[in-house]
């Protein structure tokens, strides 16, 4: 490792959040793979997906009712209804020209009963909802020919009708590259007949917790011990980002054992998270364990954010097919709330990008108005936990969550994080600020 100057607190090469995210872009996205539709949820689409056909392919009713020509019910009201002849009762699977099915073409003054999702017959361009009609006495309740329908509300052309290609037209982009697939996206893929989708490979993330004070969650801590929270929490946060977490358990403050566990994790994973040992104490071995790996270098030791300053970024040799920039090792604070803030702000966006997501930092998706002043400290970016109060027609109000930063309950009570810029001494009540959701 090249010689680096220490800051006043003993950290090497402290960088800003923006500089840290820029360093992460040196790690290329992973290779691509085909995933069956049943496993596509949460995956990142690897390429633009043009629609292979119109959706819907035919004009379809969006309501139960009667397919009509809009001109036949023009001006119809409760006091001045229109009357049409019922000539067919269409099944939901009926389509013009289907073998063995009835041939239906509406002439002037005719209608056909149609269910939601049914295909409109030729001659129809609108659907009148059944609530606005009445089958006149003496008509065939079963929908046979000869019945008369009283229509008490007019319909415009295209009303209550899904037009061909209205969802997406053939050849148009149905879903863009880099999209994280949601349930509704998977539904669209199914509607278009796509049973296999090209996606980015999910990064395998190793999680190692370090510290002599740690015991498993099922153990009873003695004085001076605490249960290992980070193994569980960091695995969950990695999974939220679309990764495949792999826990390597607790490693004591022993450099050879930590270096060996890290080597094992690097051989099996795309990214490794070391929780604890990233500060400057005499027993903090993360940097030494990282540098013990083949070809390792420290890219950043300290980030100008709070909480989370002790965060480390290193690169080690290795990589599967499609990963030629080495593997990332991230040293996270052992303090549980700090580690979760770092995961939210720095690590989860990085994992999404490795899987093929667009951008480098996944900037916050919404803003909120501050309900009170928030203090900051120039020279570092402060991430303040906030509780959001919804407001009709306005951005939510962000209330700072008060309490000592190390308390888990401050995260439990928070809906998001607001960043106070490193160039400011704080943010004022009434200001609008970006929010990272928790």
C-alpha cells in the first residue's frame, strides 16, 4: 500500500460521499443471465425489452355491460333513454372468426352483452355499464335474440374499452434496461408471453462480524458482551438490494483468523462486508486483514459522513466471469445504527449497480419539508433520522427523531434519512430536503 497521511483522528484517506461512490464505479457490473419469470421479482433488467405484440391485441371491455355503437346511444339520459336490440351474449373467450363460435357483427341499433375483458364485436366502439341499463320486461333474461335494452346514459367512442396497443404497441419499449422488476412489471412480461427474462446476476455478499465482545443472538451475553446484530441486519439489507447474502458468523479480534475468514469469503462472494474493526483501536484489524489478501489495496479509509466515518473501501484480486475489476471489501462500523445508515446510503446503491442497475448512487426518490431546524457540522455530511408525517397534496413533513444515535429505537421510529450538506451548518424549518427511505 502506498504511504498515506493520517487525518487528526488517525484515519487514512478520508473522502466525501460523492468521492466514495465514484470509487465504487471502478467495480464493473456482474455478468448477465436468463431468469425464469417466476424468479424475476427484484431482478435488474439487463436490456431494453421491446413489445413483441400489441397489448391488448384486440379491443376489450373494461366493464361488464353491453357493447354498442356510441352513435346509437348518443344523448341517452334517465329521462330520455335510448333503446337497442340485444342480439348476442358473448363469452369472455369469444373472438371474431374463432372456430365454432358465433359470428357477431353489430348493425345499427344493436348491442351484445359482454363481460369485463371480453373482445368487442365488429360494429361496436363503446361499452355501456350494466348499471346504466335495464332489460325490458318480456326480454330474454338469458340474453337471446329479440330482447330490448333500455340505455340511460350515453357513451363516447372508446368509453369503457381497452384499445389495441393502449398498454404498449408492438416494437415499443415495454420495459427499459436497468429497471428493477416489480410485481406489476412481471405481470406485464407475462401478458406479453415472456417466460424468460435477461437480467443482471445477483451479487453474492459475504457478511463477517468481528469483535471479542460479540455472541450469537441465541446466547445470553455476560457483562462486556453483546449479541451480534449486524450479521442479521446487514444480510437483510443486502437482500433488500437484490443481493444474495451469505453470513460467515462471528470472528474474534484475531488477525490471522480474520484474514482467513476474509479469504474464504472472497473466494465465494462478489462483495464482502466486514462489520466492526474499521476504526483506529489497537484491536481493530480490518485494514490489516484486507491488506493480507492477494493484490489488495485500500481505496478509502474514512468517509466524511456521520454516522459512518470509519467506513473502509478496499479492492482485492479475484472475480468471476464478467467481473474484471477485482472484488470490493467494505469495512463497516460495528456500531449497529451506523452500519445500517452506511448500508442505506452507500452499500445498497452499489449492490444494485453491480446487478445492472442504472446510476451510481440511487439518489433519494422524494423530498420532505422539515418540521424543525436540523443542526449539522461543516466538513461532514450528517444523516439525520426523520419520521414522516403524510400531508394531502403536499410533500410530507419530516420530524427529526430525537435520541442518542446508537439507540436502535431511533431507527425503529424513523421512516428515512435527511442529509445535511457538508457545506452547511444545518437546515432550517420549512426547507425541502431529499429523503433516503429506511
